[in-house]
């Protein structure tokens, strides 16, 4: 009988986001590899795990199907063969147990990297994250941290059933004591994951599966860190600042380039870190342009877009020339199958909203 991972992978491949020929094996590099290599985002995640496990024997990976099966999306492919069952641990279907065990491992001196197969499966483990992992440093007066990472694919992109396409980053960013990061490029995926593993406190590492295999990028072979808490300006502009993250960075950049042909110059800021938020970069960009928009695929109400807009209001109100727009998912469960395409912000919807902001 096929495993759950096999069943999900078949659905992923049918949706056009499957492993295909690009498996994580490409990312577990030979020890004599020389120079940079072009990797997909999911390969860069695997490469980051491999390089940190090779550097530090205290780093362990655990989760459902992460070992022999290599993970639903092949993000841990070949790690089992490289490091063995003591460091790449297949667990039962018990998210609370996965995260709870990781907390214990971290407090015992290890650096666990737990995988939750999909963000929509994390809710049983939410208690462990907010009641224990996030509070341990304050609970112990700073004596003990919990150096652990919780990885989870999130967001739309594979037209899967419910619980497989959710974007609830605001849940975690709201909790003091948790860092929350999400990459939009392969190079950032490896660098942010490396920084997260080395961080002394718990980090929720969100992987936008919509772009797991959307493109390749040169990724250095050697370990490196992308600092947590620092946004990246992906495109400089003068007319409007657009703040986004994860999979929404690509359609935002597409919309920005289309608007440039119409004479509208957009600045695109990829936040990368959702907690802590890089307020300095946000405010600096808005002061330059005087107009702002936020793009995220999560539901609109209570999303991080509201926090960003408020930060701008508090720090740069006198620079504002137009209402701040939010281009987001809808206040409804993400719909099934092909209807995902209408739910997620696409370049055309972003394009129209940005033009309206500039023309206000």
C-alpha cells in the first residue's frame, strides 16, 4: 500500500508542481564540489540542511516521511542515506509530538529541525509552540533558549485539498518569542535556513511551495547566512513602494516591470523576515515614494498587511500621498483545485491595484 507521502506526491505532480527530474539528490553535493550551482528553492533547502548537518553533528531532522521517503516535496531527499536514522528521524503522524520532542532535544543541547508536512497540519502543535517553545527564554529568565527550527510548506500552488494550501503566517508572527521567516529565492532559502538553524531561539521557517521548483538560481556551495530581520529591496523605484514576501514576490515583480513600461516606477521590498519585521527598511522606502501597497496571499482581515500599514502610519504619515492598498487573498478558506488561481493575487490584479494607488 502506498504511503501518505506517495499519495500527496502524486497529487502534487498532477498539479504541475511535482518533483519531476529535479529531486533533492542534486542538492546533496559531493564533498569535492567546486563553485556555485543553480538550484531550485526546494533543492536549496535540502542543500542548507545538508551543509549544516555536515558542519554540526548536533543538527538533526525529524518529521513525517523525512527519512527513507525523502519528504513529500523531496526537501530531505538523500539526507537519510548521508546521515543515518539517528539524525534523520521518521516520526509518527503526530505534530504535537514532533514539535514537543524537538523542544526537549533543543533543551538537551541539540539543534532539531522539525518538518510539518503542510502548514494546515501544524495546529495540533500550536500549543507546544506558543506555550513552551516561544516562552522558554522568558520563563527561565534568559538562562535557556530553544534553538530549534520548524519547517513547513505553506500557501497555494498545488491545488490540493483543504489544509494543504493555507497561509497563516500571522498566527506565528503574533507570538512573542518566535521568529518567522520565508524565502522567495533559492539563495535566500539556504542562507535564511542556515541562520535559523544557528539561531539560539525557535524559528518558524515557511517554505512557499508555489515556487519550490519555479526557477533556478546560483547558490554558493559553502555555508552562509542571510541575517534574520532584514528585508531585501528587489527593485528600486520612486512612485510606489510594494511590500511582499514568499511566493508573492514574483508576481509583484512581474507587475512592477509591466508598470514600468507605462511610466510607473515601483519599488518592491521582499520582507523575508516577518518577525522580527524590518520596520526601518519599510519606512525608508515609503518616505521615498509616498505611496504604499502590501501583497500577501493570506486572508485580508488580521493579516500582516495591516501591521505594515500601521507601521507606516505611525512612522511616516506626513509622507503619505495616497491610501495604502492591500492586495491579498480573500476572507474565506482557500478554494479547492483550479479555483486557487482566482484566490491568489496574480500579476494582473497587483498591476491594476498599483496603478490605482499611483493615480489616486
